[in-house]
């Protein structure tokens, strides 16, 4: 009986370690996804700002398209941040941590 309890505690410890490693891996993936995509979108946003300034002296239609694209970029950044938050919260609820 004593040996059985000892083995059970050991199994619980190993299970906790495995879940912890999985949690850390998921957090890293989520952070990397967020960082990489957000950085790319920021680069696009900066380029669009430059194009918007150039378009001020040229075509009105181009300026409108750039503004519309900027809104999409902003929306994408918000979605990515929301995904990263929800992923972390959802996973913590599943593991009970």
C-alpha cells in the first residue's frame, strides 16, 4: 500500500511536469506568433503611412485605399492580441493552472 501511494505521488509529479512543459511550449508558440505577425503588420503600417504622405500630392483614390488598408492592419493586430490572450486563458482553464 505504501509503495502504491509512493508510485501514485511520483506519477502525479511526472504528470505535472509534462503539463508544465506543454504549457511553456504553448506560451512560447503564442508569443512567437504574436511577435512575428505584429512586427510584420507594423512594417506594413509604416509603409502605408509613407504611401499616404506620397499620395497626398497625387491621387485621392490611392489615399482612400491606403486608409482602408491601415484599418485592416489595425484590426489584424487587435485580433492577434486577442488570440494570444484567449489562447493563454483557455489553456490555463484546461490545465487548471
